[in-house]
């Protein structure tokens, strides 16, 4: 009988937790270590941003919003500008719909409110890391474009910049991701759920209407003022389609 060698255990995940409450930080450190994971703690926004930029690559980041020095909104915005695809789970006592949507708009992959369940937070982190690993396995190939052009629209993914008729478009990180996804698949119709899964990285319960809000803002910035024209067209009863006018 042939004895197969035991499989090598997977290396522990590298998680960055930015939380100023020492009790919550210690609880997260203890619990998330069981993933297994190497958990690094930062206790203010500037320290967290510095670690995110200098000690990567990280498998995921848990980011509190109410941080001293530099708040979580600004940390997330800066990370998305410099280290685009780090999975970020925002953690906050701010539980309004507007706060959740703002967090997702700035580029957070998920948003969990305090008080929270450790089991749910761990499950969400696992899901973020699985999706990130899947994107890495299927992305970044030689045929993945770094720039796209559609009519007067030009986009540069490494720079995360977009121009319309030579004018810079002031896009949020999520708006850029949404427009890039559309521009990569001209003529294809996407439902709201498909856009949430592809652009936001998963089905965010109760957030499907935020797709409408993002598309309305994109249309305004693109000058899509007519329902029968412009880049992003509504396919009634189905979803949205991108076309170069």
C-alpha cells in the first residue's frame, strides 16, 4: 500500500486590523488568529495606513471608521488610490444606510456595524479573501487591458483615471470600478445583482439600490442626460448596458 504524503498546511493569512478600542482590538486579534491568521494591530489611522502601504501584501484589512489621527474614510480612500485591490472590511458604530453606502462607495468591500457577531465577521472576511483569491487567479493575464477607449472616453486602469474628451472625470473609486467593468463589456446587459457581484465583490443584502445611485452619478459625470443616448443605457426590466455613443 502506498502512503501518500500529508498535504502541506496552508500558510496563515496576513490580516491588518486597525481599531483604536483596545478591548475590541484584543478580541479581534485573539479570534482571527484562529483562521489561522497572522494578525497585526494598528491603533490609529496614520499607523494603519503606513502598515497597509509598507508591510504588504495583506490578505485583508479590518478598518474601523472612528479612528484618531486619520479617520477610516480617509484611510480607505488613500488605500484605494495607492493599493487598489486590498480587501477592506469596514467596522463602525455608524449604522445608517447613508454611512454603509458611503463606505462601499469609497471602495470598502464590506461594512459591518457594531455591536457585531465575531462569527459573522469571520465569515465575511473568509468570503472577501476567497473572492480576492479568485480574482487574482483569473485576472492579471496578458490579455487584460491596462487602458480602454470608447468614443470620447479613455480609461487608464493602473492610474485609475478616466478622461472624457480630454477632460479628467472626477470619479470615486467605486464609480471608476463600475465604469471600467461596463467599458470592458460593451453591449452586454448586466442586472443589478451581477453588478454587485462583479464590482462590489458580492451580494450586499439591501444594497442593490445603490447600483442605481452610482449609475445616476456616472451618467451625470458622463453627460448622459438623455434616456435614449449616452454611454450607460437602461434595459427596462433587466438592467444596464454600456455603449459608446
